[in-house]
């Protein structure tokens, strides 16, 4: 599969816990973006990495962190989870930093915090 | 700040009906405008785009024209199919950059046979 792969597809956890979401970008893409989609906030940009380095931050909480590894996969870490963190988390990738037109999304990780 | 306002859904149409999904935006300068589509269980896919005033983006029978005078980018299709059932997102980017995309709230479209 040459697209964007996100794992797991579904995650159910309890308040106060910590989870890690994983993303493998499209082959050849250097930029990875994380988005959060919730009913009340809509689709929001969280953070972007380019070739291992953080490039831009959006509406990302301090309890959340991310990184991009040398093999270009990325992980989004969510800690001290709250009920309001329940959402669909998307990863997207593009070949370079500014490629809004070439952005490809994964199918998302549905996080449920109980 | 930048914002995108879409018509609220859900929208339900019969096959072969005409579709319009309204989108208006607020931004400084000349942003790039996009329509993304999200099919059930999948991520968003770029449907079409326009980068300057009066540009018309088109793809798969869908069209949208960048209207700076009305700050609008309405999505249209002359004859919808059941396979068009999805959620449609209007978005803008000040510079075309993916990290600066601002999305609308999405419009759920259901097409009945």
C-alpha cells in the first residue's frame, strides 16, 4: 500500500491514560501533518513535521506531543487523556513542506476516552 | 483570523439531481481554495482546487468557481450519483501550504437511488 497508513484504527481508553498513534506516510513524502476531527471543533491542524524536524504547530495541547523518526513514520502521543480528547485523529503527508495540493490523508484513528 | 463557513447538512438528494453546497470564506489577501471529500471510513481526498480569483476547479463532474467579490467557492454537480454520498469539506490556505489549511465544518451528502 503506497498510501498513508494509520494504526490503530480504533482505540478505547480511560481518562488519565496515555496513548500513541502511529502514522506511516506515503512513500517518498517527507512532510507529515496531524489533524484532529471532533464534532464541536471540526477539523483542526495540530502539528507538522518535515524530514524529522518540527515545522509548524497549530492548536495542539501541551499534553500532546509528536515526533517523526528517521524512517519518516510519525507518532502522536496523547497523555493525561480527558473525555474531550475523544475524536478522530488524521495523519496526512505531502512530498514537501508547502504542498497543499498534494496532501494525502490516512483513514484516521478513532479515539474514545471513557 | 481565517475562517470557512459551509452550508449545514445533511443534504439528501435523489440520483441525477443537481447539487450545490455553499461555501464562503473570510481571509486576508488571496488564499487558495479547496474542496475535499471524505468517503465513509476513509481519509479526506482533494476533490478540486482554485488558486486565484475567477479560477474554476473541476474534477469528476464537480465544479467550483473562486469568486472574490462574494468570497465564495460553491461546489456544484449537475447530476449526482449514489457513489457521491460522502462528507464534503471546503478549505482555504493563505499560501497554498498544507499546514495552514482552515477547514469548514463539512457537509454530509446522501444520494438516494
